[in-house]
């Protein structure tokens, strides 16, 4: 994190060269906020506690930057999972000020609060501190068969590839942006109480493959989702779409998927 | 060992945090349960007809109180909201009313939470309020 | 219920009962309002309503439609609150039984009142 506001050596713009004195006059724009991090190890602790750290931030500082500063300089034991730092890997989902968000994709300045509280995501089993287990989500994801199902293959086909028009791709491309971060499942009101529900992540992916015109596994998938804790557990509260950091809009995919079961789509 | 972070009924019943669509979800549940409760009561209430005029009139007296009128007004509101929002949900859940999927562009405004849907929710709430006022007018012969 | 029917079939029934019930509820309310709310609740007036066969049919249809819709809605909510084979079967068959009992109890009133057995 840049605390002073000055560019690192070697990064000055040409016009600034030789005017170091002028640069030093620029006031740092850092503000300070309190970062509250939930600490809880189910193996050792009885109840979660919150660690508080004063953290200075700039306009561009993300919540993940702040957590890592606290981890690096204050408490190495803070458990946090992250990888790409650019909303690509889906590792750093957590509750930030009560709502599920990606820590790397949430700027502190956007939160408009002097206190930022980070907790593990709801509706997932806790491993430690901010880290939750994704096993159930991944197994549900596998259950809906997230791959193209068809008898022939691109290798055996005479054309060597299955051509699609841009219109064919538009039908599902939105839903293929899913990074499996689990924010949608965390926000879903049905998931809050029903742990056997497939969830918005799995259902949106079921639509992604059914809407793909290369796929022939529609009937198989519809059978999987048309059960007691399947697609009908969605009541279109829309919370999943509201928190999705990639614009997947799972609520839309689920409603479109229902069209197949109600006979509006073929 | 992992600790389950399930929000439970509290998470399901909390209408805050996620905008008007989540409020509509919560209201739909509450009004549905309320209407079922009223319906069972209404069937029991009308069965007093079989015990003659005196039994019917004494049952009717229960609803002729201020509390009874308030309850009936709430039932009218619940009925109108549940119907209006229910029709919105039926249309949306059949896959209509939010356009076609498209390539997502930042800042990723979800089209399933579009203004048409929000407007339908507000109209359902507005109609419920109007119906409640009309119902009060009828009950108090205004 | 859902072990013998696919959930999508149950939901089609859920939607259909709602739509048709709305129509009948509007008729039911219009009958009350056009007669004057207080007057329509007089004992004689209510009995006269029941003796009208088309109106009795509307009431019976409404009773069945709302019971099916209402108890299925309750089943859906209860199944989301808690899971487990025994609980889920208890909720499913419990709701089905409650629905049948309510329809039978309401039908008794409609049939007896419309046949003048009051």
C-alpha cells in the first residue's frame, strides 16, 4: 500500500523529473479506518472474536489489501484465502459489512464507512477465520454435469469443431463467467436454511450448459434439478444476482431454466 | 471439524440488506402464511351457520370489533399484495420480463432485477394499501 | 406427494390453482360488496347465497383451490426450514392430510347449507 502518495522511484512521469521538491508538497490522501476481522478456529475456540486494526487507505485500496496488511504487520495467524487479487479466481469471498463480496474487488472507499467488518461467508462450513469450505458447492456443481454432453466428439466429427454463431454464444456466455466464488449461495435466502438446495451457482450452471446448442444433456440435467430441493426452491428474491461480482445474473438463468420445465422453452 | 455457518431461519426471514426484491420475497411468505391462517379461520367461522342464526350472529360479532376490522383490513392488504406479486412471480418464473442473456459488461447491472420488476413490486404494495383503505371505508360505512 | 409427482407438476398445480382462485375470489368479493357489506352478512342472506347452486359451486371450487395452493405453499416453506427424510415425509403427508380435512370440513358446510339442512 502506498502511504505517502509519491510514486516509487523509477515511476515518475517525465514532467516530474527534476521537480522532486514540488512532488513532496503533495499531501497524502490517506484516510484511516478500523478493520474488524472475525477470528474463530472451530477446533480450539468456543465463539468468534473480532480483532481490530487501524488501517490507512487510499481511494484504490481494496479490503484484501487491508486484510493482508493486518496479516503481514500485526497478526500472522489471520486465516484468509486469496490468489489472483483481480476477481478471477473466486477465492476471497467473504462477508464485508454484512454482505457477501470479493475482498479483492471491494474498495474500502466504496464502502463509505469508518469501520469495515469482515467475516466468513454465511451458508458455508467454516474452516478458520475468513476461510470457508467449498466442498458442497463443488460437489453440487459436479452433480449438474458442467460439461458438454453429446455422443460424438470434436475429434471424431467430420467438421473437427462444432461451429456456433455469435447468437448461439450470446445465449450462454453470460453464465459461463461464473468463477465459483460462492457469493450467490451465501446471499440466497433458501440456502440460509436449506443446505440440500442445489443453490443459485449450480442452477445457473445447469442453464449455461442446457442453453449451449452443442449440448445434448438437457433431459439428464432437468431430471436432476426437478426434485424437492432443486430449482423450485428458488423464489426469485434476486439476492444472488445482486452480489454476483461477474455479472452472471444467476436469478435470470434460473428463471429461464424453469421455462424448460414449465413447457415454455424447448 | 468445521462449524456450519448456516444463517438459518433468521437469514431467510431477514428482509434487509438485498433491496426490494428480498423484501417482496419476505412479504410473499408472510402474506401467504397469514392468508392460510385466515382461510382456516374463515372456514371455521362460516361453519357456525350450521348451528343456527344465534351461533352465526355471535361469531359475526367477533369480527365487528375494532380488532376484527384491523385484522380484516390486513387480510385485504395481504390478499392484494400476494395476488399482485404472485402474478409478477409467475410471469418472471416462466422466463419472461427481463430480456435475453447478453455478454456481461462492467458494472454488471443484473437484468433480472430491472425496473419493470421493481415497479411491479411497488405497484403491488400500492394496490394493497389502496385496497386496505377501501376496505376500511366499507367496514366503517364511510 | 412429491415422491409420486415430479416437483414441476406440483408447481404447475400451484400456479394454476392460484390463477383460478383469484378469479373466484373476485366473484366472491363482488357478490358481498354488491349486496352491501353489512346486509350480505345477515344470516338469511348468507343462507340464500348458499342455496344458489352456481354460487355454491364457486364456493366449493374456491375451497379446493385455495386449500391446495395454501397447504402446498406451507409445505414448501416447511421443507426449506428443516431437512431429513422423516421430517420431510411428515411435512408432506401432514400438509396433504390437513388439506383433505379442511376441504371435507368446508364442503360439509357448503353442502348442508345449500341443501337447507340448517
